[in-house]
């Protein structure tokens, strides 16, 4: 069975500072990994995905994530955050044939 | 590009009533998923369909049922609604085994009063 653990429920960070949102997964098969963002009262938007190939994945809005198989991690990073990055971020895993399993989410608070 | 369309976007129902949520997947997508997201919660998988057949089932109450029709649109039927059913319901679609992600609709916000 697959599962996702997001280690931080909330992350406060000052504007223009770097941020890392942590995600660890468990799966017995090959995985596809995703980060989704959800702005207040809106749907889920894909930030980036790892399907295969390069372990460093670049996404929209300046975000990137690195797939680390040995540590079963897929942490999300951004070198400089903006107030508009305030949102809930969900890490998710799938084996390609099955449903997507979401983590509990991390709320990113951007401090002025 | 066409996206996943959900209707209605908002729905208010009274307890014990019935609700039907509709999902229109992206054309040529063969898999549809339904998720429920309660306030402040992560999306919880309810049920999925592949080529119009149920392919997986999650934490879906017996009061809920779903199906996928010949045109690939899907409907989630919810009966005997309870206050706790108030949530955002997402539909997503994908092409199975095609190394692509699932695309989510904007969701239907159901409020049970």
C-alpha cells in the first residue's frame, strides 16, 4: 500500500526567503510523485510531477522538487517565496494504475 | 485545452435529501476518480472508474453510489445526506498507464443544512 507523509502541517516563512516543504512516501512498487497546490476556496492545481528520468523536477511558479529514492523523499523547494504563494500544498503518490493518495497537506504562511 | 468539468459548482441541500454531482472528464481520458475534501482536510479517495467499470473503491459511504456512462461522464449520487457530508467533492481524470498525471476539476462544494 502506498502512503504519503508530510512532516509539517504549517510552515511560516518570510517573504523572499527560501522554503522547503517535506514529503516522504512509502510504496512497494514504482511510484509517480506529485505536488499539488490549493489556493483558498479553489481546486487542486498541479505544481510538478516526477514520473521518471531526472530526479530534479521543475514546476510552475518557480518551485522544484527532488526525488530521492534512497530516502523515499520528494521535498518541494522554492528559493524565494512571494506573498502569492500562500496556499495549502499537497504531496501525492500513485503507481500509475491506481488512485492518487494525498498527504495531509502543508499550509504555507508567507510573513511580510 | 479542455479541462475536467464538474457541475454544479455549489450545491445546498437539506439533511436526508439526495444530491447528484456530475463530472465530465477530459476527452479521451479513460479513468475517472472521485475525492471528498472536508474542511481543513486532505482529499480522500472515494471511488474510481476505468473504461466505465468501477476500478477501485475507497472510503465511500454505502449511502453514496457512482457510475460512469457510455460518454465517459460520471455521476456521484449521494442519498440521505448528513451534515458531515458537507465538503468539496473533486473529480479527476487521467489516461491509465500513460505516464501522465490526473487532472482535477474545480470541485463541487456541497453544503448540507
